C-alpha cells in the first residue's frame, strides 16, 4: 500500500514528504515500510516541492502548475454532498465562470473559502485546515491563515468591479433592484473608514457602512460597496448611480427606504432617467398636501385590500425638478410626473394612538411632579401649557389642537414613484425589499460579519468580497427553499448538513466514487435545481 508521510525536521523547521510503501517481512513476520523522499512542503501553498535528496530543488519546479483539482496521490475519503451542491450552483449561476475570468490564478481558493464560510457558519477562518482535510472542495489543498490573508490582499478593486459587471448582466434588467445599507461594528483603530455614526443596531462601537444591491426577482446580490461609518444613507445615492453607470447599467429601477429620500436624490434620479420607488415620511409638506383632499374618502370600501388588510389609493402629482448647470451658469426648473401611493392601516393607527397617549401621560406626570427631563423640554413646549402658582403648584394643560394634528396621520404611510403602477403593486415591490435585510442578517450571522476583526484595509476589502461571493450562494438556496416549501421542514443549516454527510472515495488512477444517497437527499438536490451525483 502506497501512502504519503510528512515529517518535520526540528532543527530546520522544514517539513519533508516521503512516499511510504508497505510490505510484509516474511522473516520478521510483520508489516514493514520503505520510505522514499519526494520533496519538502512549501509553508505558504502546502504544495510538495521536489528535491534531489539534499534539500535542493530540482528543475521540475519551473514548470507551471496546472490549475484545478489534481488527481489524488493516495486513497482518500471525504465529505462531498454539500460542496457538490455548491459546485453545481456555481456553474448554474455563472459564479465559477465569472470568478475564473476575473481571478484566473486564485478563483479556486476564493471558492473554497466561500464554501467554508457557508457550511461552517460562524467558525473562524483558522479552522479551515481541519475542514479542508475532511471535505472535497475546489482548491483541494489546505489554506493557512497567512495564505488566506495574502489572498484577501491580492483582490483588487478593478477585478471586483469586473465581477460585479459580469454578475449584474446575468440579472434581469427589467426588474427593480433593492438598495439598502447596514452597519458593521469594528474594534479596529487602524481602519480609516471606521467612524462613529448612526448605528442601526444601536451598538456603541465605531463602524463601517456597507451598501448592497439585490435583484427583486432573482433575489440575488450583484453589487456592494464599503464606506465610512459616519456617512448617512441619503448621501450614498449619487455615488451609487455613478458606479452603476460605470458598470454599464443604463436602465435602472431602484427600491429604497425613507432614509434615502432627499430632494437632491430625487432630482438626481430624474436627471439620470432612473425609475424609483421610495418610502417617504408623512411629515413632508407635499405628501400631506396631496393627502388632505382625499383624506376622508381614502377609507372607503372601494379602496380596501383584503390581502394586506389596509386601504390604499394613488394620487398623480408633479415633482418640481431642479438641476444646476454651473458650466452654463443656469438652473433648469421643470415639472416631472410623480405618483404618490397612500396606505392606511386601522390596526397600526390604533396602536400608534395608544402608544402616543401613554407617552403624553408620562410627560404630563413629569411636569406635574416637577421631575422634568432635560431631553424632553421640546416635547413639553409642543404639547403642554404650564402655569405654576404658589398654592396650587404646577397646572398642566394639554394642547388639544396640536395633539389632534399629530394623531391625524397615524396609521398612514406612503410611497412615491415615477413608474406607472397601482398602489398594491407598489406595496408588493417595496415589501420584497426585505430580501436585502435578510441578506444583511446572513452576512452578519452566518458569514461571521458581526464584528470586522481585520486590521488591514486590503485584507478587509478582500474578505468582504469573498463573503459577498458566499452570500450569492446563500441567497439562491434560501430563495429555492421558500419557493419549494423546504423552509417548512428545514432550516438552511439543517438542509446543508443533510447533504454534507454524503461521502466520496478517491483513489489514484480511478474515477471518483460517490457513497450512498438517500431518496430524501436526491429530492433536496432536485428542489434546489441540481442533478444529484451518481451514487455507487
């Protein structure tokens, strides 16, 4: 039996690889082994470098190594089912092809680390070595922590942009693209973009911001960008439009939440002929102005939608478009078509009114007991009139007209768009935007992004990209689980674990053999759009 044996020289620290051939010694009546030196193990790549027996490299190392998985030198059994699934999805979604085109020398390593992040959830990267020894994966070799850091640092912005462009062209250009941001807290004191800002998870650490674009129909991401933690959402739209234009996208349709609304952003969207659907605050003057004429009729039965249990209608309005042209010393002012979709939810209105009354009662008690809170002074002035007398103390009177005006818009919300559609269609498109929020959850929980633990800018950029690649796989699997109702029986980890136990057996000079596959495992492959591997 032939095997590869590794032995480290304690004096030099060099690890040597030997070919060990076992044979039966008839005289001693026991198994013996004959070892022949093959070469030494490269500390960075893990490859065996041939030597002439005196630690000198032979001429064979000058030959370029062939890319792709090599045939096994020894008999080897490994887990195969889950990585087989990811291999097939990578081919179907064009991920493997696009990565190979953008990263011809390292795409197999990128894929292997992405597989590890998907299958091992929050396990730290230094445990990759153990996982790689037990699984069949694209690179087929161990990637040390140092080698992983070198890989991350080698990923350039130019290559990432090329990958975004290739992946984006695989998405349907007629679909709306959901755009949102999240915060990534960091302990690093060396990353320049780690800044204190509005943290969406109310974390007190400084942070990075991460933007993400998803296809509404495909449910797959194809673009992300890292930016400083103190930049508000509304300031990111103009740069997004510039980058999508650079990537070659001309017909854009964006869905965004209210944090992205500003007059400048809407003007930019009109200027670049981008279709948009954005949530807006009911406190905006033009939103209230258009609602007031239909306020009483909005709750008519004809506007009731039983699917979402709310009332809705659409008002056609005009946007006062403005564009400055400094090079001509003029400002263009025009009217552009705008649709405002209004929605009213009775249950939400009742909940908001109850919460508001409880809040007012607490404020009133603070005033009457003279336990004023400095942060509440503006609220005191807005909703109450106070008179203090020596005998009766503080008398608090509620400003009923101000309170009624505040309650008038409880239960209402609105969306604006420059695309012709009815209110229900707009609501469904907007609600589908939660695919981005779920993706951020995957990034932070399953892909170990709750804290940005790297200290190098290049390493962080590269690690984010590999995690983004992993997110494409996760997003597709979750979408298929929802379409096929697998989500009712399996969680994403339990489904992957169900396939991960399938083994394969590799032997020198022979085709890979796959172990037994149960009918339920075959069904899972089919439901995920993949043909099961041929079993024994």
